[in-house]
C-alpha cells in the first residue's frame, strides 16, 4: 500500500511484482548464508558422510535418529529450500518485466550456479567426501553467495538508473573482491589439505612439528589473508573518505571493517587453539558474512560510478571508487 495525505492506494501491479522480487532475493540471501554456515558445521563435525546415499539419506527422508545423519540431512533440506527460493525468484523476476530488467542477469546466473552446486554436492557424497570435491563445493557455494548478494542489492536499485558491474566499481573494488575470493580458495586448500593445525603460533609459524608441505600451505593462506585484508581495507576506507558516499554505503563499509577485524581474531584463535573445532566454524561464518558485505558495497559502487558518469559531461566519472547508494 502507498499512503498519501488522506488517501490510501494500492501499489501498482508493476511495483508489487518488484516488491516480491526484493522479498525473495533477501530471503534467498539469508538462506544461502545459513546454508554455508550449516555446511561448515557438517564439515567440522565430520558429518559429511552421515548420509551415504543421495539425494535421500540411506534411502529415507527421515526421521533421522542419530547426530551425523541429522546434520547432513538438515543441510540437504536447507539446500532444497534455497533451490526453491532461487526458482521462485527467477520466476518473479521474469513476471516483473521491465521493472526488474536490471535484476534479470544475476537472477538467471544464480539459477545456473545452483545447478552446478547441486551436481557437485551429489558428486561429493558419491566420491566419499574426496578433498577436491569438498573444496570445489565450498568455492562454488561462496560464488553462489556472491551472486545472490548481487541479485539482492540490484533489486533495490532503481531500474531507470544505468550501472555496470564491469566498468562501474573501479580497480580498487575489483582488487578487493578478487583478493577476498582468493583468500577463500587458499583457506579451502588449507582445510582439505589437512594443514589447519600445521602452525600452532600466529601470525608467524615457529618450530611447527608438521611436515614442511603443510606449513607451506598454511603460510601461503596467511599471506593471502594479509594481501586480501590490505586491499579490502583500502577499498572500504576510500569509500568512507569519499564525500559522495551516503549513509547506506558508509554503514556497510563500517560493518565490513568490523567483520574483517573479527575474522582475523577468530582466524588467529582457530590456528592457536586448533583442537577447538568450533573456531573453524565461526571463522567460516565471519568469512561468508564479510564476503557478502564486500560484494554488496562492490555492487553499490558499480551503480554510483555509472550514475555519476552519466551526470558528467563526456561521461567521465573522474576515477572515483565510491557511489551514491541504493535507490
């Protein structure tokens, strides 16, 4: 409903359809984040083979009477919910027509990525949780979280404003996003290579009893974290210092910096207290949240750069890295 002084009118059908796109995109984003956290809990508790069959658990849907099958089947149920939400979102975007034309691209990409993720999930189970398939499963899940974040943010951008993910964000934003994804890749290699407990000290690795190969994997990951952290901080701080950034972007930027600090602290605790596996789960949860926030700011900067470029004679944005916010 739209409220005017003394008048109550219904939303135009076009706007009502866009409202559903926004609701479904946010629901999909929340469910996807929960799916990644639950998937991490399945890995940390060694419940990945709690169900030896696929898609059913040992031929049954439920009830599940023991812990490991319950964890694994809960993960599958949540994955099914995410799949249903993605399909519903794609249908809503198509039904919204021109009002959601700017959301159509990321929404269709998310459908393709979830199909790949489902196939990888089946292969992971049938391959008895082979390290390579587990790593790929996590990396595609991270990519999927990025895509649904793009979809959610773009659904709140006015459809009549031009924006471009390719040319809008700028080199600093692209460097931050790519570096953060590479941190995920290196972290996945650490976990699936058995190098989590290779270094008992932090940030350096002193007198580790682990094999040199495992130590090297751990040090490469820590080096990637250092580089990625510097690039993410540079991107978010540049946004905070920009006079063109609004309250939404500043809030996201501050949240990203806070998540990065928390992620580093939990990462240190996970290395030093490697016997406490719960730190590894919290570590991935913070990482996923940080990834979502940085991608969200990345998308907002894409819209803002393009909008300012349209307003400047000759289409030049002056190389700014930040944006005006979501419409």
